[in-house]
C-alpha cells in the first residue's frame, strides 16, 4: 500500500488503466489497479515452484489527492513530500501524518519567472527553489515562508550534491555543490536563521569549477568521502553527453576563512585538460542516480553503484574506492543498457526505441518512466520484468519521477496526479538469475528457504562433476538432497575414490542424530577407503624409491607419495577422533588387522579407550616400555591386575612407578604380580627391591591396613639376604601400638630368620618384657635389654626385676667385674648398691665397694635428717592448732538491745538469732528462710530434715525439766540422800535427758554449719547470687505500686 494510506481509495472507474505484462507468447491487456484483477507475468522472476502464493514485486498505487493547481515539480526526502504548484505555492506533507497538508506561498516578484525545479536534501529540512529567470529561494523545515537567496541571483540551478555529513543536530546543510544551467559548479553552505531582513542564509557562494561549455548544463552532481581518508573526496558530474570524475583532497576552511570553498583545492587539479567520457546523443534531459545498500539517515553508506540516463542507453557501473588519487578512476565494470524497443504507433510492425523521461536505480532493477507507462528492467539479465500503463486524462502529462533515498520509496507525478511505485521483496527470485549465470555463491546468498538452496547445490555439484572437479563436486553433493546411492555410484563409476571419500565424510557429518545405523555404515565404509588409500600410497612410494628426485612438489616420486601418505594418515586420524563413536569396534579391528595397519589399529584402540588390546599388542612385541606407557593411561583396575604379572617380571621398576601413580588399585590383588618378581634375578636401579618399594608406599603413603599386605611386607623384610635389620625394625616401629600384622606369625618368621632385634621388639609389643630382656641378654645386647627393661613404666616392681636380671647377667658374665657392675648401677635409678651385692660371692673384698657404700650411708643419713625435720614441723603445727581452738572458745561478739535482724528488721532479742563477725545479725528462722533461696536443693532438704528432728526431740523432753530452778535441784539432791532408790530412778532420767540434749546439740551444730557458715550478705553466697534480680517474683506487686 502507499505511504499516503489516508488518501488512497479504490478508484478503478475514475482511473482505469491498461497494464501490459510480458508473457511467453502474447500480450495480455488488463484494467484496473487491484492486484486481484491484474494478471502480471514477470519475465525473469518466475515462480519458484514450491506451491506458495507470490505477491507481485512491483505495484503502482494511485494517491487519492486532489491538486489545487497544476503540479510543476515534486520531491520526497525522509518521508516529507513537497509539491510545487504553478500558482507559486508549495504543499508540504509529512507522510507520517498525511492528514495535515501545509501550504506555503513563495514570496516573489512578478519578474522572477516560473518555477523550474525544486531540490530537497536527504534530511527533509532544506528546500531550494529555482526559476527559469535565475531567481532562487530557500525554505527551512520550521519556516512558513520562503526566503530569497541573493548570492544565487542570476543562477539557474540544475542539480545539487548534498552533503551526507549533515546531521539532524546541525541546522546547516554543511558544504554542498551546486550545478548550473551554463556548465558551472558552485560551492555553498546554508545556515537558516530567523532574522528575515539582515541575516543571509548563504554563508558563501563560490564558483569552484567550469566545464567551459556554457550551453551544456550540469545535470548530475554527487560527491563521496573515501572510506579510509576523511580528507579525500570523489566527485562525479554529468552533462547530457559527458561524465566527469574528480578525486582529490579537500581543505576545511579555518575560522578566519569561513567563506573559503572546501572543494576549491580538489577542483584546482582539473582546470587544465580535465578527463571525461563522452557518449553521443541529443537528449534534452538527463539524470544521474546512485544506490547505497545502507540508507538510514544516521548511517548513510557509501554509494555502491550509479546509473546515468544518456541518449544511447543507461550507462551504469560500480564504484570502487581504494587508493586512487588525482586523475584516478573510481567507476568500475561499466555497461550500457540499451533502451528496449516497442512497436511503432503506425501499425507498420517495425520496432522503435523510446527514450524514457526519468530513471531510478534499485539494487537489482532500473525503473524507467515514459510519457505513458513505467517499466522495470532487471540488472542481472537486462529483461523487462514489469510494465504498467499510467492513466493519463486529457490535458494531463507525465512530468517525472522522484525517489526518497532515505526511505527508499518511489513516486511518479503528472501535472494533476501522484502515484507511488511500491516495491516489495525485490530480491525474491534473484537466486534463480544468479543460478542461470552459474554464479552459485551469489545465488546461495539470496536463497530464502532450504528448497531453493538445494536446487542451487544440486546444479552446482552436477556442473562441477561435468567439469571433472570431482572433490569440489563431492563437497557440494553432500549439501544437496540428491539420493545417496546415486551420488556414490557416480563417483564409483568414475573410479574417483578420493572424491567419494570427501562425499562420504561430508555426508556423515550431516546425518541426523537418530540415524545411527546409517552413520555406522558410512563410517565403516570410510575406514575401508582410508586403509586402502594408505596401502596404495605405500605401494606407489615403494615402487618409486629408485627415483633420485626428492622434491615433494613433483608427482610420481617417492617423496611425493610419502607426503601424500602422511596427509592421508593425519586425515584418517582426525576422522577417527571425530567419528569413533559411530564405528563398530570388532568390525573396525578386523578391517585394520586384515590390512596389516598396526599403527592405525593401536591408535583406534587407544582412542576408544580399549587399552587391553594395545597393551596386549606391545606385550607380544616385548616392548615393555610402550606397554607401560599405555597402561599408565588406563583407569580400569582389572587391566592392571591382568597385565601386571608379566610386566612385573620383566620391567619391575617402571611397573611399580605406574602402580604408585594409580590411587584406585587394590594392593591385595597385586600380590600375585609381586610373587612373580624375583629380586635376585633382576638387579635394577641401585639394587632396590621393587616389591618392598611398592608395599612400603602402600603402607606409609596410602595408610593401608590390610593384614595380608603388612604380613607380606614383613616377610619380604625378614627374608632378605642381609644381616642388617634396620629396615625391618623401622617397619615394626612404624606400626606402633596399632599393629596390622600377625604377631605370632611375625615372631615365628623372625625367629626362623635369626632376626634377634626384631624378635625382642615383637616380645615387647606382646607385653612379654622378661622374654624380651632375656633374649637380648642371650645375644649379649645389653643396650637392647636396658631399653626393654624401661618399657613397663606403670609396673615398677617388674622394671626393678628386669634391671636385676640385667645386673645379674653383667655380674656373672663379667666374672664378678665390680667396676662394670658399678657402672651399670649408675644407669638405673631403681637399683641400689645393696640390691646387687647379693650377686657377688662372699669372698669379694669390701674395699672395692667402699666408696659406693659410704655414698649410700650418707644418703640414708640425709633421709633420716629430712624425716626428723618434717616431724618437728608437724609437732609445731599441732600446737598452733590447739591454741587456735582455745581462742575460738573464748571468742564473743557485743550485741546492743537496739540491734535488729537484717532480714525482718525486728529486734534480735525477740527470738533465737545468729551474729557474724561482720556484725550482721539474723534470726535463726530468717537466716534459714534467706538461705533457702541460695542453697542447692540437696542442702535445703537436709535443713528441713534437721529442723524436723530438732522439733521432734524438743517435744519428747518434758517441759518440767526445762523449768527446774536452783531450789528444786537442791531439794532433789536432799531427797536422793534420804531415799537412795528414788535417787537411782532420778539418775536414769537424768542420763536420758543428757543424751537427748547432746543429740540436739549435734543437730544444731550441723544446722549451723549449713546456714551459718558465713554471712549471707557479705560471704560467697552473696557473690554467687549476683545473677538473681533485685526484685523477685513475689515482689512484683510491690514494684508495680511504685510505678509512675
């Protein structure tokens, strides 16, 4: 649809048209603009044949807008449409808001002439109007009226080269070039201002070049900045018959020279003998257009191609920017498209050439505007792909065509109407045209779906196959949907096995994940091809070895075939690394073995982790180093257990190294391999026993606790043909108290192999210290005996007994050597001189012991003196204690009558009380109550029990006994003298009373010890109660009463 959606209506009756499409055999006239009624045949853009409904690429839409006057010229830029009317008025329409049409009057004089042309910059902000009398006006986007350009006076503008560097943030046009009717090129810069009377918009207007042909107008003008040099510019200018190219550097003017032309230096190099190309023709009009794939306003790209309307045809080509300098040429691959012929109007049947009024350029088409129709010609095949008649009313004629280079919209206008040529999906069938030209890469670039790509791949592959470019054909066949068996047979029939290998490899990579069977078959076939290829190259290299030339670049030489063989091997290894998961292992092994490819066999087995086969191969070859190298990469312990016996037998040192690097081995499973090891047969690397080396590593580094391992290591240590027991003892001592070997077995083994020190250590570990000492003494190892005699640290009698055994042995074995015995006595702190005297015979002279006996007697005297001193100190301490007791009995405290209980604040004398040295006093019941809160539950229960017992004993004592006064006691005494029998009865009662009172006194003392051992206010009890609150639960109500 048109961008002017609000102005377009269906008007088929008012604007009936006749559209002619070029079909295969005939012309089909149709009427109307509705796509449903038009049957367009677009030659060169046929249906892809995949069943989809294709919309037309070109469609001419009539814009329903009533012109208030005849249209003179029209321009569209950045979605802003400007219409110039013959009434000297402008219509400005923002196509984003097409309902609002702004009308602007051109302020002019009657002698200014008619409007010749309008020029609109790409940003849609700057408009220049020129008249046939050389008067020029300027309109800025925010203005409602035009301004005259006095510096432009007398110049009829024919074209303008706008500056792409102009941005929406800068109101100026920047430097622009202006082409005129008399063959001159000017440079200027417009800066709009609101000062209508004094400020001039044109900063300067300076001529920079002349073609020296005053009758030849400049009809096309354009400049571009070089991509890699922002000071180098390219300018193209055209007349109706000539095309000029200018290249040079520009010098931006300084602040002082703000009115100096920037392009003056560039054109200065072409004033003398400028180069140009001229085409014949007498056209009264001409146009120059450029195309850029990047046309956004803020990202305008460099023009890629151009089209120039000339008499012989459309002169077009590409623009290639590189290192060109002054005098260079940017235009490349130029061509001349002749205008299509049409039947003459006189029904003579002859064809005549009609020159178009205007032309436009798209990426793939030329749009040609004629006086009554519009055509589109494909650039790829020069064919007319679209033609449609323009409805012309009487008195109406076509004026021209304008293009919005920013929005890429195309507009045709007549004196009374406007049309929009809508172009959609222009590149839809471009792939077919490139395919016809055998430009396959370009065709693939424009394919829209897999079906189109498949057609291109198929055609390209078959073309390469016919050209005998088999490998390239194979690569492309793999991307196509041509049946697998068909392609395979094609290469087999041509005996192109290399190409078949390329095809299979590429096809394998494109199979789906669930095509497992197909992948396995293809991969296996490739394995067979690779193996056969390597055998073939080896045979060729062997047959060509007699040739002296070793240059690998020359075919049919040994070096050449060897190089090819190396490449094939590398390629095969890469293939195996990629697709080993799709190969059937037994079949692959069988193929490799049948063709004697041992290297590839081992590589594949290593690749898939089948180290069993690789190790087995190297063991057969007796290459123990290679076998161990492969074994070290294995993670399965069963493989180690399987091959370790033979490896340990032939290469023990490296085998143990491999074992030690593996942390997942069970040493018990390696015992059979260790048994195969014969240290006496293989004296390798410093003569170290490799079995002991490995088991020591297992025990010390891996902390193995398996008794079988420890017993085996013990056996190896004990059975060594060396008298040195250091290694065995170190092993036994490292075991410590948590022994993992069998003690009985160890003792028996060490006894059988005469390992005395080890036997002594084992006896000691078993707690048989006497046996250990006796065995050491038996072997005359006194130092070992002394060490074991000190081991029972908790049993001093046993230690003394063991030392006595050693002493007896020394005395007897040394033939009553007194000096040796006395030296031994100094080594023990348990034995004294009298302990060892019994071991000497009776006839030994005391003179030899004189000094030692005197020393012993002196020690005894010192001991007696120390005991006597201690006794004196104890007697003195007893006297001090007795004196303290007597002082305690006489201790007292003064209590005043006004003293009160510190708990209830009643007088102390009111009832029984306690007084402390700190002068704090408490009633006995108050103190007990206070202690209840502090004492533990155990003491509280005891206090309660004591109080109950006191109460019980008190109640059992008659009250008369307590009330007996002195007179009564005197009377009773007299009575007892007179009546002895009554006296005995009274004595019995008195004894019972004394017993009761004694028990009460005892209970009271115990009670005092509990509750009155210290003051409750300043003793330890107060310190321990620091965590208790000042206000208890029972005082909560009282505290609440003080709340404010």
